[in-house]
């Protein structure tokens, strides 16, 4: 196993430590248990936003802590749900007295642990709501999920709900806009190669030299089917078509198109995928008004990508455009 | 060869087309010959900045076209210098009447082609200066270079010279600040894996499962030596020590620390490298005042990283902090 790591058991600790050193102006890193909060602490009177999940998907979630997005993030071990004992102090750190929204990707462990933590925080007087992200159209139920998995749409939920919280929306309103993003976003991914979890030391699954997995999960969970070495345009169509059809977006509507890299794919290839996805949306009469291309929710060094479409309206567009200042997403600030 | 491409001969054209679609608010993409310019055209009275080089290093250079950075970028074929016939119209597109600075990485082909293009533009009345970037301390002379190679320091030259041009500095002053960055920046990289140029169809070099190449070039050119599977902390020291010693930076000085991913390495691993590099600089009494961590100058899907240190003074810090709005680097705007 060739990786830029020291001890496989210390990957998350050391990575988060480096992250804290690099972005000390924006975030505070807490250890034992590990969580990340805004450098300035909770914003009094603002709804707090907390997300978390297994590590290995960086920059998700720690990279999105900062003004206009999250108040705290809880990284679990690699591909492993964070535990309530870390989610609780993160929620407390995010609490500005107006309640806290947990943004949770739909994996059984994540859902359970955030729920437990939310109940404990409620018992201490923090009102906690949950926005559950389940944008992956590839499969119903999966290795770690009942129902659909939460994948790249999570980044958009965090950005847009974060902007709503930042402008002073109430707990009800932030929860509602988060759920509105969930209702209007769909994703699907593919993998060219597997990835290797450091403490496992071997690839999480196998793909032959001439196989590509369509509908892959962000932990390498099986997708819909495997295809051969098809051209990027055909592969893009395998992703975009189910996304668009499930979302039911069509002529005259506006969209944000997000092509996400799984960690090991060159940016130039993501733009080749973006090109075809944009053409296919144009063919359907959908106007792409906003774009995002890059490694925003990854699976370690996996080669592959996902395509996400968010149906935009004026409010979602305005919240997307609102200033954001985090280690991994920044504009207008 | 597993890649998200269609025709290996059309990788650059299709990728740049997708790039143009995704960032139409910021850039204009020109074809035949291919170059990228600011969407709004040249800024009258401002010194123009142009860079370019072989493709495969994305987001360099096209991702840095926009306010506060480049006016135009010229992508060659993958790992192949752009030709004068593309550099000339890019220079013309960047010309706002105050002269143009070419930022050129020190590779023989790049130097020759930018020089030829510069002479042709001068004959047409555009005053052209060249800032030559040669920050790689790994080796003197190399596969494609006489003298040192230009690598990750290029991103910092483009940002800082771009900010100087944007605030209205003269051609002499922009050239001077660019050269001042070159004088104060050093880099060195390593590779865990090779990469595959699409039209070649096979890896550009070979590395055994237990070998890491220290001092790798961004096209896979040989470095200083190979080591075994050492921990990230030891590998980081192999990079940082020569960088710091060549730069001669020491106690009481300020620095920007830049850990760059080669394209296929997880962000979490880059932060593990950052952590150790920051510790080593602190041990030497150097204060890290600014940081940059991510994939900013890549080698397709190569796994590996580079470490760059820029000696900061008040002016360079101010220019680094100045607003920038490009597809790949954005703040304050």
C-alpha cells in the first residue's frame, strides 16, 4: 500500500491536525473526540449547522466549516460513521441559541449516531433538526444504507442551508430550505478504480482493467452494473440520464450542474464529462445557470466521478451565490 | 488505459470546451489555435499576463485566467509546449496597451516558443517581457530543461504578478515583482505512481510497488533518487530540507507554505504532508503566514505531491491576499 501516511491508525488525527494548521484563521480543531468548529466559535442568534461522516471524502465535511456554510464538522474514522460522543460536542460548539441542524448523509450508522447525539443534545436544551441527504439515484438500499445513499448533493445542501442560516433564517426555515435542496437534487457516480482504506491495506473491491462500475457508492459500494471501456461521452450519459429522469427536470427549467471527482481523476477529465453533461441538459431544454467542477466529495484516491443536477429557482440561486468562506469553497469573501 | 476521455487526440480540445462551458462568466475559449482569455477581453491600460505550457497540469494555466491573475493562457498538447501560433493571439488578446508579461516555466520548448512569439508580438508593437520560473531544486538540467525546471512556484508567480498588474503596476514593476517571487520560491516533488499521457497509452515511467521517486518532475522526469515506502513524515523531510536550504530561509523569516497534489493523491494525505512541513519550518524558526493545500499544478492522475516555500515580505503578502477571481483560485471577490 503506497500512501503519504505515517501510521494507518493515525491518518485521520494527523490529517485533521495538518488541516487545522493550514486553516487556523478559519477553523479550530478539537481532539479527543475529534471535531472541527469555526475559529470564532458559534455565532450567537444564528442557527448552527453540523455535518459529519466517515473520513476519506475530503474536503467533505471539515473543508466546509466557515462563514456561509457549516459551524462544525465531525470526521469519523475512514469510511466509518462518527460516534455520538463526538457529534455532541460539535453540536454544542455550533449552538448559538437558535437551534442546530444536522446535515446527515443517508447511511445507517450516520443516521443512528446523529439521532442519538441529537436526542442527548435536546435533553440539554438544544433544539436539533435533521436534514437527511439521499441524492444517489443509482440504487435503492445498499451495503450501508436503507433507502438511497447520500452523496455529492450533500455539498450543495451544506452550501445553501449554510447561506440561509447565515442570513438569519429561523430553525424551521433552514431545515425547510435544506429539505428543498434534497428534494431537488440527484446524483450518480462511476468508478474506474477502487480505493484502499489505510487500515484495511487492500483495495475495497476489484475492477478488471476493462471494467467500469456505474452507480458506485462513495465507499465503493456496488452500483447498478459494470460496463467496458466506453468513451467518456457514453459514460456521462449513463450517469446523467437516470439523474435527470429521476429528478424530472425538463425544458424551460434551470439547473446547477456539478461534476465531482472521486479523488484520483484529473480535472481535465472532469471537464470532458462536464462538456457532455452540459450538452445533454441543453438537448433537454434545461438551462445550466451555475456549475461546480472538481474534487468536492471524494473516495480517497478512487478514479471516477459523479454527476449531480440541482433544480434551481431564484431563492436557491441566491443562496448558492451568497458569500462563503471555508477552506474548500470560497467566494464573495 | 482507463480514462474519462473519448478520442485520445481530442482530450485537450474537449476538456477546454467543457472548461469554457463551465466558466463562461469568467473565460472565453478560442479554438484553432486553442487559447483562453478573460471573458471581458483585455483591460485597457493594464499590463497583460499570459502563461501557458503543456496540458495535463490542470488547473494550471487556464484555471488561473481571470481578475487578479492571468489575462490569457495557452494550453499545448498534453505535456507538450504550446506553439507560437497560439501564443501570439493569446498575447494580443491580453494586450491592453501597457505591455504583456509572459510567465514561462523553464522547459526548453516553452522558452523557445514563448521567445519566438514574443519577438513576433514585439514586431507588431506589443512590448513583451518574460518571467522565467525555475523553482524546482531537485535537479540541475533535466529531460526537457537546461537549468532548473519550473513547477509549483508558477502558481504563486501568476497570483502575485497578477495582483501587481491588477493594481496598476507598470510593465517594469510587474516584471520585477514576478522575478522577485521567482527569487524567493523553491519547490520539490515526489511521485508514488507514474501517469499515462492519453496519446501514449502507457505509463510515462515505471515505479515498483515499493519505490517512491524523490525529486520527480511534473512530466515524470527523473528526480534525485528513489526510496522505499517511507512514512509521510520522512518523505516530507526529503522534500522540505532541500527546499529550505536552497532558499536559505531561516529563523525570524515569514513564509507561504504550499503543498500541492499531483492529481491522484487524496487531500487528506496532502494535509499529513502539510502538518510535517509546517512542523519542520517551525523547528527552523520560520513563521508560516499563508498556506495553500490542494491540486493546483498536477501531472494527470499521478499520485504524489510537491512542497513549495515562498519567502514572504509585506508586499508579497499583500499581493497574495489581493482579490482574485478565476475558475481555480478565488477570494475577496
